[in-house]
C-alpha cells in the first residue's frame, strides 16, 4: 500500500485510467497478433506490454480503495480489461496447437463477464472471489512460463487456471442463485 499512499504517487493516476490503459494494451496485443509486423510479435515485446498491463492491474484496486473511489464502472471494466489482456496473450501462445483450450478459456471468460453484467443490472456487485483471484494469479504464472520458454508448464498452469475459473463462476452462481 505504500506505493499508492505515497504523496509522490501522481493524483492523475486513477484506477479508471489504469484500467483503460490495460484495456488498450490488450487491444494492441490483439492487433499485433492478427496483423502486426513479425518483429513486434516477439516474446519480449508481448511480455513487456503484458507486464505493464499486469502492473496496472496490481495498482488499480489498491488505489481505488485507498482513495475511496471505487465505482460500478470500475468493477465492470477492470475484469473486462483483464480478460482482453489475458486472452490476447493466451491466443498468441496457444492458438496454433491448442485452439480448443483457447476457445474454452475465452468462452468461460465471456460467460463470467455475462453473469457479472446480469448481476450488475439487478443491483448486485460481483467482485472477484478467492477462486477468481487464484485463477488470475495462476494465469499470470502460466503466461510468464510461456515467456520464459516453458511451454509445457505454461499449458498445464493455464489448464489449472481454467479449472479455477470454472470454480469461481460456479461459486458465484451457487452463492447468488437468486440473482439469476
């Protein structure tokens, strides 16, 4: 918390701006994957952008809570930006050999975000549960395994993250069946 409590941390750095930055990085990675020049599709470039996005994700929540500026918009867009960023990198590394896994991960993320939208429309705020937080941590570990050339470790780690994501969604549904 020291970083966000620090008086030298810029006030202009708001959680919504960090979320928007992460969303734009995710979109940029998608553009690079589908049409960018090969020299920009290297692990180093993708890893650098992903790391910037991941750091923005680490900072936006503590900044929002410390400054008391949590918003419904942030609660919606923060996980959406995470999904765009993660799916861009997962697609880059897995599509050629494991497209079914990419589609499963993407489908689960779309369902998760859809349930979040339904809950928000009914006045509920579905924040990440422990399974969701573990899933995100394991996904990041899996992605970095790919960056460091450990494709098998990355693949199995992402499979574990997929299972945690399913557990997260089912936990939300179980806890809040009256929402749906």
